[in-house]
């Protein structure tokens, strides 16, 4: 069974960054900043061992600087530190930036949103 990339990344980022990391935005987003949202946006697998996930990561902050700083921390955790990490379910290989952190529009003017897309290669533990 293929590990869920969203679940694995949420757990990893929560533990490493000590911020709220979610797949679904909370209704009270403005009150619980900063927030990192992880969403799988596609991918492929070889049907045997290796999976490739495309993951969108949006960072929400009260200021542009706060969102930008956190987006860069997330980028470092994924691109620099995730390679070779083994969880209970997955082993991560190459991770690369598909689209670097950039400003994305958001309808609430009290928040700032920076988003990026990453490509992750991984396989189940034991595969």
C-alpha cells in the first residue's frame, strides 16, 4: 500500500517547525496564524516500488515577512532535509522545487499567502 504523501509531510513539518500544519484550512484561520497547508496535487508511481508526488504548500502569515520566512523554512525542510528520511510508512528520496515560494492571492486582506510546489520521490518502508 502506498503511503499518503500529505499525511507524511504534515507529520514531518509539524514536528520540525512546531507550527500548525494542515491539509484543510481552519475556519478561524486569521486567529491561528501562522498556518502551513499541504495538498497533494497529483503524481505518478511505477506500480511496483517508487512513487512521485506533486505537493502544493501554502503558507499563511499575518505579514508578508512572516509568510515569506516560514515558506523558506518549509522549503529547506523539504528540499534540503527530507531526502533519506524514513518514517513508519515511507522512505523519501529526491525532493525538488517545481515552483519556488511566491505570492498567491488570497481574499482576506488581513492575511498573506505564499505558495510553492514540490516534487517528492518516495517508496513504502520495506519495498
